[in-house]
């Protein structure tokens, strides 16, 4: 990956719908050359996909929370398919510390969040933090 690839990735992270012609003019290459570079980055697994950023509040998901879950290693085989099956789970990370999983979720209400936590507790102890505000929203990693 060179500086041109890094610039293309940065531009796509800012707006994945940027037309090839615009990308090309920003990196001083032809549109077919940029397209070829993007294909290569996808095949290398550097670009994993493209998505739309949506306002969860406007979709009715007023509660965002982080749930820490303490589970044993032997439960992971059962836990992973369980947690992946919930569309309200935005992210689940295996972490260090006294809790082994950190789960980011979004729900329309605290009642639905509470019901989900009840289901999680069959795997172990939980600790939940509800988000009040997000001064730094999700962003991608800088590559330049």
C-alpha cells in the first residue's frame, strides 16, 4: 500500500459514495486506475465493505449502552452465536480485565435493554453503562 492507496482509503472513509471521477482527480490518476486500486485493496482485505451511517435516534433507538459481561472461556462457543443473533448488538469485543466481553447495544427503551440484559445474565455477571452523549462519534482509523 502506498500513499495513493492511503489517500483513496481516507476519501472512501469520509464518503464511500464518492464517485470514481472525484477520487481520481484527488489522487491525480485516471478513474480506471483508481478502480483497479480499490479492487486490489478489497481483494487484500484492507477494504472490508461499505456502509451508511444512520441516526439511531431518528430510527427510534433512544438507548445506547455498553454492557460488560463476565463469562468463562468454555462458554464462548455457545455465547458467540447467541450474541451474533441479536440485531440490537452493534459490537461485541473480547477484552481484558475482570469482564471478558464488552458489548455495545442500541434499544428503543430501557425495558427492552433490561430484557436483553436478563438473557445475557445466563452467561455471567453484567455491568451496564447507558450513554448520555457521544462527544466523539464512531470514526475510522487514519491511514496517512
